[in-house]
C-alpha cells in the first residue's frame, strides 16, 4: 500500500470530537443527523448515538460523504447514551 493510500485510510478511519471555547464543535465519524434544533442536535456516528446539548446551536457544515459535521453555538453537553441510541425513559419502573 502506498504512503498516500495509508494516510487516506487513516484519515477516514480516525474519529474525533473537537470542542473549542465551548462554541465550535467538530465531530467526525458522523453517519447521519437524526434531529436538530437550537437546543439539541442528535447525531448517528460510527461509535453510536451522540447528543449535543446547548443553546443557539446551528450546523455550519455537514459532509456525510466524509462523515464530518461542524456546529456553532453555546455547547453545554455531549452525551453518548449507553443503551444503543434508544432514548432512556425519564421515569423507570422500580425493580423488586
């Protein structure tokens, strides 16, 4: 495999989250945007669901071919739900 092919493969396989000053977020490994509004953006990534919570957020750029999304706004939280992307119920039945 040529050096440029190795570099290209490395760039497409690596996934990262970069948050700068809690206002600029870059996420790679994105497969799809499930939902979005100014307070919550839900992404489907190669590692599972990622929920981005904040205020005044908007998607600056989205490239599903490359798997990269850039978000601007006040970022308050990044959540990877543990239950395979299914929203957890607010109230749970108490186990006996």
